[in-house]
C-alpha cells in the first residue's frame, strides 16, 4: 500500500475495533513500515529486538509507564517523541544504528562523510561497516536530541549524537571560544550532568564539558561528539569545523584562529550542497569530531548485549501506578527489528 494509505488503514482498523466493545477483538500486525508504526500509540507497540544470541520483545507500554516513576520531565520527553515520530515518519524502530544530528546540513553530508571514512580506511578491521548497515540519520537539533536518550536506551540501539558546542558569553549571546562563558546546547549540558553526576540545579562549567574524555563521551550504547580544537582554532558549528579543515578552499589563512560562519550570508543547506557538488567534493577533509564519532559507531555491534547506562538520579515521583489497571487490552502492533 502507498504510505499514506497505510496510515489510513490502521486508523480504519481502530474504528472497526471500537465497535466491538462488548466482545473485545485483538489484532496483531507485523510490519516494517515506519508509516504504520508511527501512526500507532506507544502503548500498542511490541518491538522485537535481535540480540547476539536471542530475540527479545519490548513492550513500549512499559516505556510509557516509567513516567509515573521518573517524573514530569520524562513525561515531556514521551510527548515530544510521540509528536516527532508521527510528524517525521522516523524509521528509528527499523534501523541497525542511529545518528542524531543538528539539522539539514548534517543530514545531507553524513552519508557522503561515511563513504569518505570507508575509502580512507577508517573502518578497517570491522565488518560489516556502516556503509552496508541500515543507519538512520535523525535531524533533531541540539535543543532536542537529549529527549531521545531514554528512548534509544530502551530500544537498545547504538546511537551517535553529533551536535554543536554553541559557545555563548555571560549574556547568553553567540561568542567565540576566547569570549565564551558556557554552551547554549541543552544536549551537551544534559550529557555533562549525567556523566559527571552533577545535579541539574547546579551550573556545569564549560571547562568541565571541554575536558570530557573519550570514555566519558560514551554512555551505554550512546556516544556524544561536538567540535573540539583543531588546527589551532575552535569551531562552534559544523560549517566552521568544515571551513577550518579545508582552509584553502574557503580562503582562510593558515594562522587564522577565529573562524566565523555567517549563516545570514550563506544558508546552511547551500553550504552543504556546495561542498558535495563543488570542486573539492571528492577530496574534502572530514572534521575530526565527526570522524571520531563515525569510527565509534562503526565499531558497535548492530546486535549488542545490554549495556549499563549512567544517568543522573532523579527524585522518585510520588504518584504510583496500579498494576491491575495498567493492562492494555487494545490491538497490538508487532514491530520487527531484523
């Protein structure tokens, strides 16, 4: 069926089932369609996840049920995910691995950068490589990527988060590294609070974030990468990082330390297309933070065993869930991950 018709079909089934309230009927539908899976409420999804030596069934109703124990922020994340998956037709359920990126420029460039890393031998010794795996790229931005953390942990999907350091000064205005007081990136700050066990009510210092080790940038099956110092400069975004390592193409002097991409002069999508289709499309250099992230993701098994995730402890939520009333008797959708 056409993707739009698939969603209509599922809605029609729900209407039919609602007419049999006296004699409940349950329908099990196995699908590889993101259009069907994202149309159905979380509580009706059963996710089959292949592990190294078994296949497990995950009840997404249990993921939703965590909100009563984890609190208001967790519930906000669930609401965000419901809306995002429905609007974007995200194929997160069906991928081998996932990459969360800032925006359209990263989404356009990542497939080409993966191929470049493959050709450069960065994935040597690991098979199959990313180029032959189903790796979904999700455009979600630095302000929202952290809302996926609990979800990808629950699904146990190896996930790379590529985001921007976004330096700001004391007045929360965009700043160069030399004038920076903090980062405005919510995802980086959330990661720092979790991995360094710092209370969310306390400010996390910029120096603590910049000092994160490679080990601290990995949390369970998630890995975080953002711009770091390279060629003596400290880029703040994907565009500045690319300009920094391809200076000749962009007419930047070798000794230049402050690289400023003015997106008012050149839109991010245009910048990405120029790189892919321009004179250096075959041999441009990939920024080191992206290369490191892709090498990490390539090294992860697409059928990993469970890994412990470090999270900032939350205060228990007072509301308790009644197990006797928390049973779902509606139709289930079985999502297969193979």
